[in-house]
């Protein structure tokens, strides 16, 4: 059994509904942390990620929705997380990936990211 050295701590992992963020969240959950799950997700994807955190060992997990490109959305999300108990750990993982060759990237692509 893995040591649960993060019991009593809450971690916010941005972009934790899939990929690297999901893996980081699961690692923190297995160490006993509560998880504030975040990402751009459908209801089903968000629920699946939250359940995965619980199944991995998080005593509690909850999804917090916010578009990280919008400062007001970030503030609202952080207010909700503070009301939930506040984060002790932040993993700033959120990001948007646009795949294209350098020759095909337009100014609009850069502006949209």
C-alpha cells in the first residue's frame, strides 16, 4: 500500500480531466489528497475523472469548471474551491494544444490560443 502522506490536504490540478493532469491527480489521490478536478469537459468526462480520483484513493473529489482564459471565471472557481476548504497544493497543468506545421500556423491560431 502506498503511503498516504497527503491526507488532510487538498490539491487543485488544472486540466485534470485527461492526459497528464489526470495522471497527476490520480497520483495525488493515491497519496490521500482531496482533489479539485478542473478542465474543459463534458458532464460525463468530468464525472468520470472525479470517480477515478475517488477510486484511486481521494477521500473526496469535486469538479470545478472554469475557462482559464477568462480571469473572472478563474476568480469564481477559486472562490468555490476556497468555500470547499481551499487548496494546499496547486498543479498548474491546464493548456490548449493546437497541432499544425509551423508553415501553416496563422496569426489567428496564435491569437486564439
